[in-house]
C-alpha cells in the first residue's frame, strides 16, 4: 500500500480562479519583484501581500478564498489585512464595465506590489492610462531609444525598418511608451523594460508609416491565446507579421480619436471601460477623493461629521418669529375663537 501511494500523481498548485472577468488585476508600472518588497508591512499583512503578488491575474482574492488558502489566518484577520494593504496603497477594489459594447459590470481588485498614493490610484481609475508613466523609474524611457547605432538596440529594428528608412528617435521614444503600456491594455502582454527597449525600433516603423498608437496596441493585443507564456516573443513577431504597407500612410493620416487602452476583448472603436472605486472594507462605492486609502469614513473609524448650520432649536424659533411677523391684523381677526361648551 505504501508503494502504491508513493506513486500517486502530484499535481502542481493551481490557485482558485474567479469567474471570467472578475478577480485580481495587476496594476501597471510596478517595479520588478524582489526580496523585501513588503518588509515595510507588519508580518501578517506582508504574508497576505506576498501571496496575492504571486497569484496570476483572474485569481480569486476575496476574503473567504484567501482564508482557505492561508490557513494561518481566519476571515476576520484576512479582512483586516486587506484593509491595511489598501491603506498602504497596494490594492483598490473597483467595479467596472466589461466593454464590448455591453453594460455588464464586474468586480475586480487591482493589486500593486509597488505602493501607490491616492493621487496615483485616482488618476489610474479615471484615465486608465497614466501619461509618462515608465515601468521602472530607474530606467528612463528616453535614453533607451537614443543609442540607435549601438549594438544593443540597432540589430532588432534593422531588418524591418529597411524599407521604411531610418526611424526618428522621437518615434522610437513614442513606440517605447506604447510597448510599456501594453500591460494596461491586456495584462497578458506585460513587457519588461529591456524588452520595450529592444522592440521599440520595429514598433516605431508602424508609427513612421502613419499608424496611430491605438492601431499599434490593437495589433499587439488582439486575438491573443488564452494563456500567453512569452509576451516578448509575440511582441517581437507581430510588428513584422502585421506591418502595414507604406501606401497606408495616407489613409492613416485621417484624424483619429485620441488613443485609449484597448483590451483583447474590446474593439478599437469601443468606449473605455467605466470604473467606480469601492471601499475595500464594506464595498460602498464612492469617488476616489471620498475613499482615501480605499476606505470609507466608517471603515476608517471616523465619527460622523457634525451637521453644518445652526442648531435645530434655533431654526424652529426663527421660523416661528417669521410666521408671527407675516400675520396681518385682518388674518388674526379671522382666526377661529375656541368655543367651550
């Protein structure tokens, strides 16, 4: 019996997944994972944050599921830890539309191993794309495209850029920004800073031929397989496979709407998803300004604000004085006289 049991299948760990469209979503622009990412947090919060950070997008991270996955903590402890992570800037609960022209709303939790302040979360939830946001603050996007003649970045764009002529550095910088934002359009296509720098040249050829940023994002994110294990390889092949002809430059010169993040399931002409922040603790919806730290007033433990204006007794007394002053002598004469039988 012991021999039979020892040969049983050992399946790899598969985290519980939420319903399609729900669950965890990785926030854009995070720093690379490293040891000590959550050392600024208490042990319980650091343990819960490290577990969530390792989960893939779409994983279920509600209180009950996390309590089952982390047997050291019960539901109340997990709920308190999630509130603390929200205050520290690591996660926000969001309700948003699924796109595709539908009005269906889904509930998602955006998580960032890099702590963000309220202003960052507010801008992300309002705009979806943060202009000028680099994936890694230590690697600025501008210096990467500049050494075009150097051996590090020149070999990749050379084969595809041959028929389009030399690519302007400004186009390479713009292409770098588009590649860095792919993870916001579809988390499956999140690229590293090195991949963005190496692929900026081939992507810039699209912009040189008149394609818009939105068209480039759509070409790199549409029709993706269910699971993408090497987004860099896809991003390296697709610009060459789908490169528009030079004759398309005139057609692409027609004014187009401002680019918005396009997911794999949202058509290019579809509206950007609407997002509403919710309190991490109780799910009460509100504007980002009304939910500092991702928590409402009650979950932050603040007392109800005192009502503005004078006391109610003073208001009633003033109304009585106004009513008495409005009475005319004739009106007072017409008042009924009580009859006592």
